[in-house]
C-alpha cells in the first residue's frame, strides 16, 4: 500500500458518513486492511472504493493532495483545476 493510500484511509477515519449506505462499511473495510495488511498492495476494487470515497467526501478532507488525486482518478487526468 502506498503512503498516499495510507494517508487517504487515515483521512477517511474522521469523515462523517451516512450509516444506511455502503460508504461507512467500505471505509471500515479499508481501515481494517490498513491495520492488518499495510505492507500488501491494495486490491484494485478496494483502491477504487478508497478514491471514490475520498472524492465523495472531499469537502471534509483537508489534504489537497489527496483530493487532487481522487479527482484525477474519478474525473480523469484531463479535468481542469479552477
């Protein structure tokens, strides 16, 4: 797992999410992955969930580098920054 992914998972710990959808469960699953298997590479499905959640809750995350990476992945590298 990359340092950027570890920072993203750490940032998601402080994000408020609704309990009725899959977001909180996915964040908890990612947190467990970081705790138990931090040295292993994050599977593509988990990485997709991670960056989607960072992008979805970007207004609650203060790390601009994480938000920029999530935006690049979700919206494509060619999106313009204003």
